C-alpha cells in the first residue's frame, strides 16, 4: 500500500468545524473561556473567540481563529487535553484541496496540575471528515506530549510566567487503498487567567497582542485576572493580605517597603545592584563586573572583585662579594582598585614603590654594601588600605664568596704518537659581574699559560701549552694548574687538571749493529752512529761505554751528536772475529734506553778479491749487519736449511734448520744481528736466534707473507710489515692494531722501510705502469698500536714492471728498480716526484740501501757488460761491476749488503756472488 503525506495549509491556525450548543465556560485557569473572552494574536487584527462542541462524548472548548481554523480542548479544573482540530485548507499534491475535521476518540493530555510528567506517549483512534469527496474516515493517532516547564516570557501583551507544553503527532488514514499521513507538531504557552499567549507550529510563531474578558468594575482588568473585580481602584493583591497593591505599602510582604524595593511584587527579591532586571538573589553576578559572585570578594562593587595579594610569601636572594653588591626581586601585587602601602623593617631592603592602587609590579632591591658574609633576614609588610589587613613577605639575603667557573675540569694532552708542543684551552670567569680583579695563574712544570691580567664575569680563554715532557712517564701523567684572585681581602682559588698521555720516552739507536774490518791494505775501523730521541728532541743527553779495550767510543753527547766508534787493531790476531757491545744510557729514569749496540771486528790476513762465489742455487739472501756472515736459501724449491757463510773466507758456518724440508722465502736480519726472520711455506715466519744459531719458534701469518715483508723499528718497536697491510710482532707473530688511513699494496708487492723506522714504501711487482706509494709510520707504545698515514703515489706512468724499492735511512728518498726505465729512479717522498735518474742498463731488478745511504742496484742484463752498480747518497756513481758474467743474469731481488757496506751479495741462481768494493 502506498503512503502519501498530507500537507495542511494554514499553519498553526488549523482547527475543526462545528458550532457549540453549550456556552464556553472553562474553569481551568490556564484556559479560561466565556462568551465575552476574546484573544488577539500577532498574525491578525481579528479576534479569536471560544465556543463548544461535542468530541467523543465530552464537551470540548473550541478556539476559533480568524483563518477559520479551530482547535478542540477538553478541560477541567486540573487538566487540559487536546481532542482534535479543524483545518479549512488541506492541499494534497496532484489530487486537490480539502477541509478536514480531525476528532480523537481519546483526548491527548497536555497539562495536569495534580500530576506532572515530562513526557507522555499517546496512541488513539478517531475520525477525519474529509470534504469534498471522501467524507468520514477512521484515523490512527500516535505521538507524545511534553511539559517543557515554567518559563518567563515576554509577548506584545506583557511578561508572564507561562507553562510551556508541546505535542508531536502523526495522524494516518487509508483512502482508496492508499495510506495518507499528516504530522502535527505544536508548542503552546499557557498563562493563568489568560490562556494561550504564544503558539509555534512548523516554525511559525504567533503571540498574544490583546486580551478581552468580562470586567464588572469596568477598570480595564478582566475579571479573570482582577483580584478585586468589584473595586475599580484595585485589581491585584500580590501578597494576598487583602489589601490591594495600590493601597499596600509592601505589595509582596517581604518587609521592604515598595519605595525601597527594586522588586515590589517579588517577595524573593528586593535589590538589583546592576539594574539588569535580575534580582541579586537570583543574579550570579550582582555587580555585572564579569566575575561571578562566588568568586567575587566584592560582589556589589563593580570596580573591584579580588583580594589584595602578592605572588610571594617569601624569597631568598644571594649576592656575591665583590660584585656590584645589588640584587633585585620582582614582587607582583594583585587586587583590583585597592589602595595599598608597602613598608620594610630593614634599611638594606628597599622597594621602588611605597604605595599604589591595584595590580602592579614592585622591584625589591638589596643594598649589600654594609652586609657581612652570611645570611641576613628582613620583612616587607603589604597593607590593604581599604580594610586595614596586612600581609608579610619574608626576605632572606646571603652574602657569598665569589667562585670561578671553568668550562671544563680537565685539559688532556695526547703525545702518545710522538712529541710536539700542544695547546689546549678552556674558558674561565669569576661571578663578580663587571667588577674585575687581578688574576694569578700558577702553571705546573712543563706548561705555560697565556697571561690574563684580570678576571670578571666576562668569559675569557685560557691557553695552556705543553712545552716539555721531561718529567712525564709512559701512561697518564696528571698535573694541576691553579687560578687565584684576591677579592676584598678574601683569597679565592680553583684548580684544574692538565693530564698528559705519553708514550715511552726513549733513546733510539736505529743502527745497532756495527761491522768493522781490517785487511793489509783495506780497512773500515770507524763508524758514526745516530742516537735519536723517540720524541725527536735534539738535546737529550746520553752516555756510551764499552768493555772492549780495542774499541773506543764517544763517552757522552746529546741526540744532536754522533756516537763515534773507532777500533784499534794493534796486538790483535789476524783471521779472527772480535765482538763486543756498547751500552747506551740516558741517566734518567724517565728516559728508557733501547738495546745495546753490538760491534764486530774482522781482521783478515789478505785483501779481499773483487769477486768470489759460493756454489748453490740461492734465490733469497740476507746479510748480517754485524758479523761478516751471509744467509742464503734456495727459495724456489724445498730445502733443509738456510745456509750461513763467512763472507770473507767463503767458509760454511752452519745451517739454520726447521726439521725436514721447507720452502724458504724472504729473509730479514735485525739491526743488531741477533735475530733472523725467514719466510716459510708461504704463510709463516721462522724466528732464529743468530747468537746461538737455533730456531726459536715458527708463527703463522697470512697467505704470501713468506714471499715479502720488511722489518722496521718505529720508535724502537720492532715490527714486521707485510705487503698486505698487516703488522706483526716479529718474535711472537701477534698481530698489532694498524690504524691506517689507506690500505697499502696487495699481492706480492715489494716493501721497504727507512732505517729510522718513520717511513716505508711499496711497489706492485710486475705491473705496467707500476704504482709506488709511500707512508708515514709511527708506534704508540701506550696503546700498542701502529699508525700508518698515506703520503702519496708517484705520477701515473712513472715506470713499469716494478721489481723493488729501497728507502734511505731518514725516509726522505725512495729508489725504484723496474723493467722500465733502464735506470734507478730517485723519488722525493715528500713530493712523490722523480728528482734524479741513476744510470744503469736494462732491466733493473733489485735495489737496496747500504752503509752511508749508498744505493746498491742490480739488473737482469743477460748480455750487459755491467749488472751491478753502487751510487753515493748524492747520486754519483761509486762502483760498478759485472757480477754475473757474460751470457748470464742476476735473480730478481737477490741482493744484500754487508754491515760494513763494502760487500754486495747477489745470485745468478747457480752461485752466491760476492762483490767487494773496498
């Protein structure tokens, strides 16, 4: 079944037809009716009047509106019920216009004086008489009615206490098989003895503009609301005392005469302070100052509302002695429009305001010029001049000694990687503000401090320079630096630590092996040795002593001096090897001495020949720095030993053996001739004691370690550097931490280091073009770490088919042997540029540094007339020879130099060749 909504035109003025047969006479005070009662509403100048009709067996009061609409109400003394309505104009879209008279079989109760219900549900039946065409139809009514409450409202006719009710109904019926529904949503305001004063329906509001009812005394007041209907001098008796308001001097009988009562008709109100029409008893803000009475200390005074108060009940201040001796505290006074005064009980406590009105900020200051060290107290009194009340604020001031402020408690100096003057800084101030005082700084031994003439609250920088480490031992050394100042007779001091982290300070003797020789017409009986300082100091003292009567030494000197060693062979036997040691000492506990210098003297009965050989398939050679010994191994094949030969007699001395056979590789001898380190079986190092000619241990490293490594002593620490960026302790094989900024050569590159142990260089073997890279090297004894920093590479294309490099003793130059060019290049390590080319022939395949920085080089020259050269340190040629002979060539890197520098050892793979250049 379809549903069609009925829309009733005429708004709130809808009603029902049918005249009444009984005169209207409702006895309900909220809806009084009579034949003389007329209502006038804002939507029309015509009257609304009352009649009666019968609805569901009851007499209903009918309100007849000027539009023709009607409403039916069933009333008794206590209640009003809605029984229906008549609408003279209902338009149904697409069908037509009708009049409809709705009557409910059961009225809807709107108001009940004896029983108040906020909301009531309603469901009933009834009839609707639809004209024209349809006639009487049954209807169903559902909805609710609500008593909203008692409200004070103002309409054109006046201001009243009204009972506000509303109802919401849905009325439906079936017509020709279709279901039609119409809503009815109405709000009504009833006033006693008048009736409806406001009506709202579908957003349309009508209000009472005039009201006419029976008036017996003709005073213009309808009898229904006239308390004196027969007395035209009185119409109201508000307090019900029988005296009309016109004669009564206290209409509401509240004890306040009408001439003094702002609400003469309201016994619950007498005063309206702010004249807003709301009595003080009801008004939540009597003085209309925006502060509700419950929070207003002065609810009837619009000029003030809060009490006089301050933000502080006490405060503590402190003043630093020697500052400007003045300090302030802000005191906030609150209290709107209240006069106040502020006093102090002590002269040193002052205020910038002694009185005022209302909220303000007061600056409290302390004059501490007459106060002694310690705490002092005073009281401020805030007086409310309006009511005389007083509030105390307790003040406390403490006079304090000045204090230094340091940006850091400790300065740290790290010289573990080598000595150099260092400067560290901190910031310092004295909390005396702009007042300054002479400053004294007492530096610990070994430090200097920049001069600061005075100190104040302004931050200044203190630069502390470490200028000496004479008294520092390895590890952490702590010193104290004190700052002090005199402030008005009081000494103020503070100290901070200067911690120095130092490595071992030691004397270094890089060349700890001296080889001397004496022949009938040839000799080398003197040597000059560098004594160095691990911190590069030039004035560290040393002494030298020996027990050998045949040897004389410089007894003492500094690290800027040479140790001169001389041998006297008088009375010594020929063909004899003499050995001794020189003890070096600093004479200071704080300076460690490295191992002693070992010295050997060989006295030969015959002058050495230019060339001699020892049969053997030798590929790796190493020379003893002290004794006239040469160490050789076969390298390319497994063998049982490393053979030791006397380089002047060619005699076999001994064999260094591991047991069974092994493939021996590269070899290095320590500078004092005590230890031989030999590569074994590709990845291991065999350590031999050359004094006892015995094996100490074998330790394993990385792949190809046995093929190439170098022995170097940075800061007196012996280490093995491999060509694969690995660093080992030679005796144990323990790998050291290597803090390098770049990884150096890989694979089977050749590596060599300076005698002083400060630099090393590498070259990739067999590559074209080759790369030569050099590095700085240092040892941190405190952390037991090796530091490696890359210096640089030679320019691309400098040479090709690299074979070997050799670094001179101080690390300033590196020499290269390579397939091209056909000479030995001298390269300045600082710039990594070629500075000189030492003439040779094709193809250079080995280079080493000998005594006095002489350069020894060989070539792979099968048909060359010369294959061995010796150059002086200045690049001039000193010696050359054909070591291998015609139709023969020398093995790559089979090259070593004797300790005295006059014997060059090489090999053609069939013989060990000794070239004497005395």
